[in-house]
C-alpha cells in the first residue's frame, strides 16, 4: 500500500522532515515516490510545515493512506487556505 508519511532528515538533535509518498514496505529513510512538502519541528510557529495540497489530494484519490501526523497537517493546511 502507498503511504503519505514523514521521512527524517537532518543531524543528531536537529531533526527535519520531508512529507513523502512511499511504498508502505520501504524504510523510513528509504526510497520514496514523490516529495509533497516539509516539516521543521524546531520552529515554534504554527506554520512550521508546508505541503502541496493538490498533490496530496491526487495521491489520496489514488488510494494513498496518510499517517496520523500527515493527516493532521493536511487538515491544518486546508483550514489555513480557507
């Protein structure tokens, strides 16, 4: 199954995540299909992430399942754009 999830980047104690579309069997830092956005947990603002909603909606329409964290980010991004 295809999943929309976070991929950890950055160094020790300085995490940085990319929102990606990947096969559910792939490793966390393994191969991915497409990058949809970024997330920086060290920024103390409400907009510490960016996501391409059009691409995310297209992947969800094709059957991709977002993780809980990514699902909440998509929900927040939709509320901010409305």
